[in-house]
């Protein structure tokens, strides 16, 4: 296979990973995406579902949204594994080697945003833990905590991603975070039982959000990972195992954390999720373990941001770009306040749902993505038009009807149009 002019040999993002470097098996994918699926941000978004929804409605949205969202994540993981291409390579193959720069730049922006959010959450949780234990009383601690976690991410990005996933996440971080989730779940279920489990289970929603809009909010979290998943899955040995491991790992984590957020909101209503978790017996230890696991989320954003930036400017390697992205996120975390996540998540969905609906429609069912990349023109008009139309459609639907949500109709429309218009062999 010859490389396209946009894919010089030193551009790791646009060259398929060689078979000898493909080491991830299904359990590596599962442990990585379970770990990435666990986070304080996910619990916070789960808490957003209350009190607008009833308990049963919230759980229906969580289960269905997690299965669908994680399924999409697994499907893109399979594309990445089968092709050996990073997300930037998939975008080049579908949208054209020049136009692909636009979604890649948007991806870098959202990854910097997510990385900054993660550092802010980690900083706030660290300060809250320190204040609870009586060790952080000064106004300088938030700055020091931000620099500390930013430094940790920079240190991790300087090492091997593959070794981090296989040795640190799978063997150390995953068992600790599972134990912490089990402990917090037990504590809040006990609190729910004490308050009257049956009453909480049958609690009706206050209104303001239906099941399908809630489904959008649940799907938004796995959707936000779509531009990253191929960057890791390309190191897998088999596309089927990448799909199964990613789907299972992320779906379980998403359901668990969203449900825990709902449970916390039901039993200890508070605008500050961290403080609510600290009120649980043993919450200080459990929250500390989750906080440690949160580092891999910030690392994931940083690594994929580096891969995307490297695809545009390959003079800098992935490691050097990663350190630069981590430094930018740290600087932004020092000056940007935390704000509502819901509009941010839905805005990301409006861009990346149609973007990957088109990618799936064009590359699904055995299409040779590396061959398309090698033959890519500067711009592929049909995929570009479908994507831009999909973004407009995503924002148009709520003005017509809020009953169905926007994610699933937009995804189905873009997938169908992309599949119907793809070039025949």
C-alpha cells in the first residue's frame, strides 16, 4: 500500500500500526474503558437527571443510553483496530486529507476542554479531601493541587501508553476503583434503605426533562470519547475483541457511575457531589481512590490530543505534543472556573454524533480504511455535506419536538445517508 501525500512515514497518526505492535487483548480494552468510564464528572452528570426525572425513568435512560453509547464506542474501536488507524486517520479517509483538518482541530479543542475539566475536578476534590482531613486550610492549595495533578499527567505522558494501560491501569488502578465504587454503592444503598427504599424507588420526577432528552445526556458521555477510542484500539490484536472489550467495559462503568450519581442525589441532595461523597462512611478513602483513577481520564484526553495534533504537525512527536497539551490544560485549569457541564456535553454531541455517524456509514462492514486514506482527495464533498447537515439537524430537532431527543435521530440519519452514498467497489 502506498501512502498518501498527507501521510509521511513519520506521521504516526496516519500510518497503520504494524502487527508486531498490536498487543491489546479484549481484557486490556475492557479494563482501559472501564477505568476511563469511571469518574467524578460522570457521577455529577448522573446527578443532573434528578429531580427532573423519576427514579425508574432515570434508570431506564441510564441503562439504554449506556448500552447504545458504549456500543457506538465499541464499533469505532473495531474500525480503529481493523484498520490500525488513529481517529485522525479515519477522518482523513472519510472527509479528505485537507478538510479533515477541521474536525481534527475541533477534536483537539474539545480534548483540551475535557483535560482542563478533569484537572479542575481533581483539584477541587483534592482540596475538599484536604479540608476534610484538616491539612489544606490556605488559599494557595488550589493552585498547588492544580500544578501537582498537571505535573502527574505530564510525567505519565512522557512514558509508554501501552505499558500504562497494561501494567498500571489493568493491575493497579482498576482493582482500587472497583473497591471504591463497591464501598460507596453499599454506603448510599444503606442510606437509601434507611430513608425508605420503596419511597425513593417510586419517586416521581418534578418535570422539565423527558426520558429521550435524558437519553441524550447519558449518551453524551460515551459520545465524547468517540474521537479518542481508535487511538487506543489500533493497538489491539483483533477487531472483535476490541469491540466486545470496549463495549462491556465502558457500558458497565457508565451505568454504575450514572446510577451512583442518581443515588447520591436522591439520598443527599447537594450541589457539591464531592462533599456529598465525603459524608458517606469511609467516603474520604473511597473518594481518594476514585481521584487517583481520575488521572487516567486526564491522561486519555492529553494522549489523544497529542495524537491529533501530531497528525497535523508531525515534526513534533506524540510525546512532545502530549507534554505541550498537558501544560496548556494545566494553565487553563488555573484560570477557568467550573461551570455547568450539560450544555458543553450536548454541544459536543451535536458535532461528534453526526461526524462519527458518517464515519461509521462509510467505513462499516469491511471497507478498507487504509486504502481509502491512500487514495483520499483533498475534500470528499458528500461526507462533508452530510456531516454539516447533521449538525444543523441535531440543533433543529429540539425546536420541533423535544420528545425524541436529538442524538439517535441524527445518528440514524447520518449513518443512512453516508452508507447510501458511499462509493461502490
